C-alpha cells in the first residue's frame, strides 16, 4: 500500500477544517491502495517521511513566513532525509491572511534544497475566510491520493 503523509499545522478551527478536508479528499471511497497519515509537524519524525510515497504540507502564513511548527519539522528532518528522499512528490497548501508569497517561497526553497519534487503550484487560501477553501483543499487531497494510486506520482 502506498503512503500519503500529510503534515499540517492546524492551530485554529478554520485550519482544522482545512486539515480535515484534506484527509477527507485523500481518503475518498474511489481511492483504494493509499494509506493516508495526517499529523502535526511537531509529531512528524524523519522515519515518517522516509516511509512516505508522497507528502502534502499544510501551513498558516505567520508574519509572511511558514508556521513555526512547519519550520521546526524542517529543522529536525531536513538532514536526516537529505539524499534519501530525492524526488519525493509533494504539494503545499497555505492559509494566508495576506498573499502567501513569502510562505510559498520559504517552503519551496527548503523543499528544493532537499530535492523534493513539487507536483503542482502551491494552493494559497488567502484573504478573509471563504468556505470554498475547504472544497479546494479537499480536491487537493483527492488529487494527490488518486495520482499516487494511479502511479502518476
């Protein structure tokens, strides 16, 4: 069975809704053969990443940067995963109060340094809360899991 690892920082009720939507999409009944594991960046260890076939990163925009939780994940897991996760497919979603530019740039830079392969442009849910963000993130989860199942990733 293939493993999709979702590493999501969800400190608020709305970001928890996004996290849950991601898992719901990735666990869709039409997708079989993909084990979806969702956890906090603080709970994610290098072995979790090494066991994954693809990763979805979810973060809030904090002062124009990724959350401290996601940065902590990268600080702990970057070197242990270096040269062992080359071309690991990943996607990113950002809940941004501003425009998400700095957050996307920071995550993309780190992921590029560890040689992960982005499978799509970052999904940025920006500005005031919109219920459509939930649908967008659910679709991201479904797309990632279905692509992994089909061998596209």
